[in-house]
C-alpha cells in the first residue's frame, strides 16, 4: 500500500483523494517529528511554570478566565472532548471522515500545536487501520473550527464514542481493541489541539472540489453532444472571439468544445441553418468558463487551507509565545465553498436549459420528448422534469451559508462562519449537477439517433467517442422503459471517468 508522508506543508488535493478514497497510508516525516517534540516540550514548560495560557491552564470559550490547576489537566482535556461531542444527524461518509482525519493530522504535524507524538501517532494509526470515528454531519458552526464533529473524531481515541471498523459500527473502545490500537489519556493542550480546526469542512469541500474539477470536462462533453444534435453554430467558439475577452475559463471551455467537435459534419456555421443559437448553446464558453474560473479560485484557497495551522492557541516555542488568535475561523473556507456551490449550480442551470431544447420539438425540430411514438410513449418528458427539479433544488441550496452568523459561547464567539454547512451544501449541489449532466448525455445521444436529416453524417471525434461510450451501456430508447435504471448506468460511467477517458483518447487532453 502506498504511503503519503505529511509535514504540514506539502499536502495536495491528489494526496487527500488517495488517502480518502484509495486508503493510502499516512506517515510523519522526520522533520515533522522534530517540530512536534519541540512544541510539546514548550507546552510542558508552560504547565510546569503555571503560566496562564488559554486552553492549557484555563477553561475554554466563555470560561477563558477560569484558571485550571496542574492536577486537573487531564480531566480538563477529557471534559472538553465529551462535552463538545454534540453532533446530530447521519454519519459522515467514510471518505469525508478519512479526509478530516488526514487534514487534522497534517495540521498538527506542522509542530505549532503542542500535541504529543504518541497522541498524534494514535490518530494516524486509526486512519491507517481504518478505525473511522462515527461523526454526525450536523452541529458545527465553523468557528473555533469544527468543534462538535472533531470531538466525535477524538472520542474513540479515548475509548469513547463509536467507530466503524471493517464496515461494522462498534463502540469506540471495541473498535480500537479489534484494530490492536491502544487508546490514550489526553494531557495538557491535546484535546484543544485535536478539535480546534477547519478540517471537517475542508475535508468535505476538498473532495467535492476534486469531483468538481473533473465535472468541468464532462460539462463540455455533454454540451458538445447537444450541439451535434441541434446543428449548433461553431463560430461562437473560435479563439479570436475569446481572445477579446480573455477570461481563462472561457477560453479553455471554447477550446474544449472545438476539440471535441473537430471533424463533425453535423455542426453548422453562421447562416447555414440559422443566424445564431440560443444562449444555452452560444454562451457555453462564457457560462462554463465563469464556473471554471470560480472552481479554480476555490482550488487555490483550499491548497492554502490544507497546509495551514488552524488551532488555538498556537505555540511559538522559539519566540516563547502561545498566541490565542483566530486561525480556527472557517470564513476563508465558508466563502470558498459557497462560491463552489454557486459555480456548480450554474453548470446545472445551463445544462437543464439545453435538455429542454432537446426535448422541445418547437425548439429542436426533433420528435417531441425524443420519442418516435409520442402519445403512446412519453419518452424523455419526465427526464426533463427531473433535471428541472434538481436545478431548482440547487437554487435553494446555493443561498450562501457564510452570510449567516449566530453568536455562541456567551457571546465570546460572536461571529461564526457556517463553513461546514457551506461544504455540505456544495456536496449536495455537486450530486444534483452530476445527475443533470448525466441526463443531458443520455438525451443528447438519443437526439443524435433521432436527427434523421443528419443520419450518416459524421460526429466530431470527441463527440463520437462519448456517444459510443454511452451506447455501450444504454441503448436507444425505442419504447418507454424505466429510465432511472439508465440514469444509474450513466452515473457509474461518469464516476469511472470512462467518458472523459474515451474522449481524451480520441482528441487529446482537455483543459
């Protein structure tokens, strides 16, 4: 099994995906071990000298002015975890939990958190052995980090809570025992170091971002199939036009379309079939491109966050300081994941409008609802309903979570980010958009088959590759059938990246 080495500075999106989805192992670098030990020695000195430092020799939140004696240190840290484990709802999926554990370990490995090596190593051992804490998805305000979900992450570490092991939900202590991992007793600063951070929101959001980056290519491919079916005008995609408004995403989307459509005898030029196309065809580069730029912006923000120290207080051993700041605040991720959700939602919106053009005979010139026996058969009528329902739901989900705030902890924590809600919403929006694109791919292939006047004409090299992949698993709809089964097949095709792989084999890498 491959291993990812962490030091708090060099984790990438690719690393996160490999650990979260492919069960790669995790290990500390020698540099990280040295930095962790140095930071811990400083914390021990603070406790030994009875220095007043937030969360080490004081209570938490609104209890920051309550001094805690040295002999109460272990009780203080345990109480922090059990009192903060207040999540509700369904458990986060395995990949999100693995991502959160990796990101928390990576942040702690930087050596500014004061945790002991053995405590951090126990968390890493749990990850490597797939002892995955049961973390409820709801309960985080996203400032002071993901306190509630991360507290649930820590519970099995101290023989409490619940965890999944080999697919079975067990009491935390039993899961640790079966994995052969000894639990620990937290000491000064450690509970706080483990739960003060943005790693749950960032883990969920980072995996959604990985999927969103992949979805950009699928959007262009599905749009290209619709263009083929509707004799779309390719003049709107020429490089000279987009050079006059050189947003990178717009240029890349236009270039992708031309690459996918190259060699097609089904597309048209201005004036051949019509003077101009509707916006949902003509403005694909502008809309897809704007979402592309937004998603790349989020990628840049996440790249910073996954290698950041986000707990409190932060230990500067060389400066003889323990600084109580606000690096745990989730606002950078809250705004980013709201933006990600909006960008994805817009991809779905324009996609649904293209589906409508395919099924509406007054707009397409094709048989109504893409069936040759309309009346007796309904064809793709309700497929468009489903797409409309998905994008309408996304309009509700796209309302930003980050503009909301509720004071907490006796008004000490009086502005919170709601970043975890933003990340969870973006994830749901992604699933809805992916399904909408799947419907367009299916409908586009059907429309190509029904376009009698173009029968025998060539598809573009990329379009043909996509069409052939779709037809390998879903045949043309001759008579009404259970389309949801076809939707599932196409979703699995998208998930396996088979369509993108086939197109890129035919035309070369897409942007």
